[in-house]
């Protein structure tokens, strides 16, 4: 029975490990490319606007950086409205 459990655990581990793929970076690091990948959102509940940048770390994790930005500076970009 122990061999079956160990074999099953090993198969599940290998399956999960092989299914995990490293996300591709969303930018090549140039300033233009980074700026093009910034997304903007406005929270209807608070009327605050946010700039968000998603990237992949060297060890394969997805990182999202978020900062508050002035809403009046977003007149020429697409803004996603979120909230109630």
C-alpha cells in the first residue's frame, strides 16, 4: 500500500511540475515597451485611478505593480472602469 501511495504522489508531483510553465515577460525592458504595457483602471467606489504593470520575474512568478495616478491625466488612454 505504501508503494502505491508513493507512486501516486510521485505521479501527481511530476504532473504538476511539468504543467507549470514559466510565463513569458511582457516587455523587453525598453522604456517604450514598458509604457505601452501599462494598463489603467478607475474605481467607481472611490473615484481613484490606478496604473498597473504586469511582468514576469526571473523565477517564473507573475508580478503586478499598482500605483495611484491622477485621473485627469488619463484623457488620452483607455481606462477600465471597475467597482459597483
